[in-house]
C-alpha cells in the first residue's frame, strides 16, 4: 500500500501536456481544483471528470500509475460514502433496518463525493507527473514574483515547496524500507484491533524522523558546497516562454470553466 503512493513523482515524456509551460499547468490546475469543488451536480462534475481523463490520456502516462495512486484512497472514499449514506435522511427511502436508513439522496451524494475525490486526485497529480522539479520551482517563483514588492523571499519559498513535493516519494520508499526491516524483526502491522495497529506504527516514526533530518542536513550541505545563495543574482540556463500550446490550453481551460458555471446554473437542484 505504501509503494502505491505516487504523489510528487515526475515521469518524463514528450506529450502535449509535458511541453506546456509550467506556469500554464499550475494556473490551470488551480482553476480546475477550484471548479471541481464548485461543481453542484453530476453534469458539471461529469464534464470535469471526463476532461481530466482526456488530459490524462494526452499525457501518455501509464494507466497503472493513476490506479496505484487511487488505491490508497479507497478506504477514505469508502468511509466517506458510508457516512453519507448514514447521515443523509432526505429523499425517498430505499432501505431501512433498525437504526439504519438509506435514501436515494444519500446514495447520490455518496457517489458524487466519491467521484469528486477521485477527480481531485487525478487533476492534481498530473501537475507533478508532467512537470520537472526545476520547471516547477521556476514557475512558482515567476507566478509569485509580484510578492517581491513586500520583500518576500519568493525563490526560497518556491524552492521549499518543490523540495517538499520531491521528498514525498523518497519518504514513502523510506517508510517501506523501515516497515520491511521491522517485519523481519517480528513486528506485526496487520493483525489486532485499531489501537494495537497504531501502537505498532510508533517504532517506524523515530527512524523515519531521524532519516528525514539526516537527508535534510545532507541536502543543505550539498547546496552549501555548490555555493547556493538563493535567488539573488541567479541566472537560468533555460528561459520560460509561452507558446501556441499554452494559448490553446488557456482557451480550453476557460471554456471548461464557463461550461461548469452554466451547468451549475441550469441544473442547480439535481442533487
């Protein structure tokens, strides 16, 4: 299960999505995340989900990657679904047994929220899947450059965000390695009640924190040895430029957002 987490990984490629400017991908991703939350009915969410699948296919990333990233979310989605079925009492009664009653409104809401969670993960993951850490850092710095007026270290902030994203897969591999070592020593992470399982995880946290701090110190030493001084006076070998692909992506993003608004207006009371 731990190995299935793919958030923060980058998969090189030459697809249309890979060739987009990183700034375009960041702005489009943020807009899509906002409008996924704004979706009020199945029509608007269905459009967003279909568009996310199309973009994912255009990126030419293996379907196994997204399936692996969705796998850890299944327990969360199931729990959310059950809670929606239990707490929502509006609508026509479909099933009743003792204190449990399920209505069509609860079923629709549960499916809607599950689809929204999966769509959020699909859209947000594409950003790191198709954008290199260097491009991501430069794009964040460019987008936040107006904050320099307030004497905010934009480059440092962008670098911290990028390093945090890139450390996710490294820490995931570290957790898996520690768990394998603990299992070889007789640790049991799968049997027992929830309290025992939580207690069994404590021996993982200490070596994980030690390893994380050790990696952070090694990274800081490496940056210091290479005379890294932040963004002041820094030049770039590759200059970021918008192309016709970014114009097309901007137009498509705008059309999808407008369509979401119109679908919310015309089908406001669908669920």
